[in-house]
C-alpha cells in the first residue's frame, strides 16, 4: 500500500520514466528498509502477510491513516 501511495505522489512529467522511478526508489528505500527491519523484529521472523502483528503496536497504528503522498511531497 505504501508503494502505491508513493508512486501516486511521483511527478511523472518531470523527466524520463527511469529517472522518476529512480528518484522514487531513492526516497522510499529508507522507509521500506526500516519497515522490513521493524516488522522482522516484532514478528520474530514469523510471516505476517496481513500485518496483524505489525499494526498491533499502538505507536504504529497512526501509519494506517497517514497521508503518505502528502508526506512525500513535503520531503521532496
């Protein structure tokens, strides 16, 4: 879901597709890496395809309502 939001916030008219996707990947990679590491830590390596364990942490529930496209536009 985060990937879809991040792609939707990308400005595909700003340059060649390869360059735009490269910039998108560069911006979202830290978030992906953090999310994967955190999820692996709290699930003790168990698979959690529905993110039930990940979003059971109260401090992460706000991510469900985060305006990801707006966040990326502000950070760009």
